[in-house]
C-alpha cells in the first residue's frame, strides 16, 4: 500500500517535469561562445613553494605563481563561468623572466612555473571541467641568452641590431627573423609539439605588428590542420582596421580589438558619459571584418594601465564602475577576455605595476555577479552569435538589441546619476510581447505600441523578448485531475482499510 501511495505522489511531479524541456545535447563550443580569463602565471597563485627558489641568482621579479597554483583555482574560475584560460608564455625564460617573454628554450617550461607534467595535469583538470587552455606564444623575439644568438648555424635566425617596437616586456630583446624558412618551421613545429604533448587548445600570438602575414597564414594553417577545433588568436600594439583585417585574412580566429578598448574604458570609468562610441565601433567593425564577433574585447591586459586606475582618476567607486563595464563586456557581440584581478578591482599603472600578485579576497557578491552574467551569455545564442542594434542612447543611458534566429535580447545599462526611462517603439521589437528580466525580476509589456524601460541609476538589466504571460490551461487541468484522482484513491484506500479493521 505504501509503495502505491508513493507512486501516486510522484505523478504530479513527473507530469510537471514532463512539460517542455530541451533534451538536446549541446554541440561543442565554438570560439565566439568562449569567455576567457587571461592571467600571468607567476602572479596568480603559488601551488608549489618548492619551485620558488630554483636558482638563487635568478629570482628577480618571480613571486611564486605556478601551474599547480592555477590547477588549485580551477573551481574558482569555473564558478565565475569562465570557459577558457589564457596563460602567459610557459617557456623557459632568462633571469627575471617572470613574464615569459624572454624565451631561452621553446621546448621546456620555465622551472619557476613547474614541469611539463604539471602543465599537462592543469590541462587535464581543466578539460575535466569542460574548460579550455590556451598559451601565449611569443613569435617575434627571444632572450639574449637564447642559443640562437650564439650558434653560428642560426646566426641568420635573428635580425642583427633590429628593434621593431615590441612591448615594455620584451623591448630591446633580439628580434626573430621570420623571413627565414628554417626558423618559421621551428616555431610551427614547437607549437604542434606543445599541442601534442600537453593537449592545450590553442595559442595567442602576441605583438604581431611587424610579423609577416604569410608566416601567420602558415602557422594557423598547419596548427589547425594538426589539431581540429584549436583556437588561434592574435594581438597587436597598435594598428588600423585595415591592418587587423589582413591578420583576420591570414586565418586567425580573432584579433584583440584595440579599437574598442578606449571607447569601453571611457564609457564606464565615469558616470554620465555617452556610450554612442561603442555602437559606432561595432558598426565600423561590421564593415571592416568578415567575422567581427570573433574579435576578442577586453578592458585591460598586461600591456595597459589597469582599468581600475581610470576609475580612481575619475574619483569614482570601482565596484559599481566595474559592474557596469563587465555588464557591457558580456552582452556586446565580441568574445570577452577578462584579465586576472578584475574581479577584485586590481589597481596599477603601466607594466610591471599592473601585474601584482593576485589576492583572492573577492566578495561573494561580485563572483556571483560575474557568474550570473556568464550563465546568461551562455544560455542565449543572441548574445554570442546575434546582431547588435542601438535602440536608445542618451548621456549614458544605453539600450540595445541582440538578435539571432528566434532569440531576441534587450540590454539596458543606466550609467547616469539619475533613474532613467527609455521609451522603445514596439516596431523596433515586436508588438504584443513582453520583456522579461533575466538578471533581475523586471517585466515590461508593450502598451500603446511602446515599451517603457525604467532602470535605476548605475543599474542594469537584460531582457528576453517573449510572448505575454498567460495561464497554461491544459497543464492546470491536468494537474488538478491528477490531484483529484489522488484524493479519490486515498479515500478508497481509507475506506478499504476501515472495512479491514472492522472485521472480527
């Protein structure tokens, strides 16, 4: 009798969960669906103190971060919704090369970071969590101590006396001669070796300003042929859209969008600032690139002043500023890259002041905020594959639409000092629908051909455009029927039990 009663109790719940639910298996993620966390290995987390003192004379700048330390923090990164980890160069470096840019051997890991086995374990654990791992791969310079500089057989692998820019990290280091076919083949084979040995998922090629496009084309072609589905992105110190378009044509999955960086920093480092330049930038990208959504968007990185410094200079509270900026970063069309420490509003000037040792004191509220944004982005194809259309902008009150197939998302960001109302014509969306809040609980219905979106000062919301709410009559009837049958059954069981108890 007890088992029968339990079975009937379960029926309503089984009925409830049987109503529309997608059982489709999600396909393998593509590049535009990634959310990237970029970090400097030495500055992130110390997981193995034993490698802190490898060579006493070579400790300048090293602070202990290593592969084991990153592995220990994978759950922390996954909790915030990051799907890809981008590591600073892992290769063996010259004295003080905590940044990884002064490579002395492309086939060995830097001892301070741990062994190749440690890196393999990191990748394995990341993959177990369905996260990908990418490595920054320097292809423009090597350390003075690299054997290529002293070996007569490789003397033409280095450009004599050349200094074609570089960065604060590698300025003055010997420039690789990428016109030489042997050195090209060497670098490509090294990249394939790391993919085969550690199963990393791709590379970020840094400082491509003066790297020949035919080398990039050969690198991307061979690496992608070697490992299907691998990611290859690039970065330049400066460059026009025409120059970035040439890099896109060379086969890279995306190039970090330096054109977007300043407009984003300007828009959210202070209050009551116009956001129009952000949408203008997107329109120009659509005209300039074949696939602009593949270009990563970022607020700061190891080559910039920390974004928090902009906020402090504007005498603004970094907490609210970062929330608004991240909200836009996660809802705009390009792949978000977040530099380590952004979740705790790390401050700092130019390199190396911008890469302090990480402190894991982030408030749970901010971690939940970032994690919720990542969840919403991953659940709505309009945010990863959709178009972008401006609906309203005035002095920092920004409303835009993202659309892909039957998924329509509306984003509202109030970066002003007052509560704002944005009136959106139903013709720009669809009449007779409603905007249902995904981050908060707001709901906006179309009335008289308009949607009135009201957002408090320095607040945000993401809306899903859906049919107006109505009662699910068939479901309600079915639910009451089940409970009715259950009551009848219980009454019959009670009567039967009563008769049984009355027998002599």
